[in-house]
């Protein structure tokens, strides 16, 4: 039974890895073409996600410590990505930008559909470990960010200014920070629960 679950996890992670890599390429291409901070931010996010999925695949079948280490790396990567997005948004605020709202909306809708597929695949996995839960956090965050880009693109078209695009870029960074903190907390709580369980099963162990 464990072998079947592990294979299911591997297949799901491979699919979401490929989809996120494809989304990253699409976001970068449209982001630079549309001069959009929010699209580029999501491209960086998908690159980070794809790397973490690859790390999770590498950790699969290894020890619990390996899996927790991979998840912990995932959390720190998300937070680091958020810092980079905030810096890019600040640069565009100072230097100016001219985002294309229609391109933002179209790309975000495509990405939202893809991320919804990824989320459904991940949630079908039985007995998810800490890395699978992290993958679910990524896909859920991405779906929320895609919705934000649609709103930002509509505001860019309506108001004819770049601040909605920059605001969405910052919001994406905020969502990434929240997701990174949640993943780190999940790892910490799981480690704490295991340590507590080991202490209960071995009461003579030194404190």
C-alpha cells in the first residue's frame, strides 16, 4: 500500500513540476512583453515552485529528516522569492512602467486553470507528507495570486495607470511570505509532535 501511495505522489509531483515550469516560461514571456511586475512576480514564484517540487521528488522515499529538510528549504525559498518581488516592484515604482492589462488578464486566467488542476491532483494524494502539504500550499497561493492579477489587469485597463500592477506584485510577495511561514510552522509542529511522541514512548530518555 505504501508503495502505491509513493508512486501516486511521484506522478502528481512530476505533473505539477512540468506544469509550473511551463507557467514560469509563459509568465516571463508575457511579463516582459507586457512590462508587468505582477506577471514577472508569478514567473519567479513558479520557478521557485518547480525547484521545490524537484527537491520534493528527490526527498521522496528518503528519511523523514530529509523530507522535513526539503520542506524547510521550500519555506525559506518562498520567503526569499518574496523579497526579490518586492525589490522589483520598488524599482518599477521609481523607474516607471507601462503594463498591458489585457495581457495580464489573459495570462492569469490560463495560469489559474493550470493551478486549479495542480491543486486537484495534489489533494487526491492519500496520507500526504510534509512536502506534499507544502506543494498544496504553493498551488493554493498561486491560484489566489492569479485571481489578483485578473483584478489588477482590469484596474490597469480602467484607470490607465501602473499602480494596480505594482500593488498585485507586492500582494503576491505577501502571499508567498504567508505560505513560507505556514510551511516552516508545519515542519516545526510535525518535528515537535514526533519528539514528544518519542519521549512518551521512551520515558527514560534524557531531557
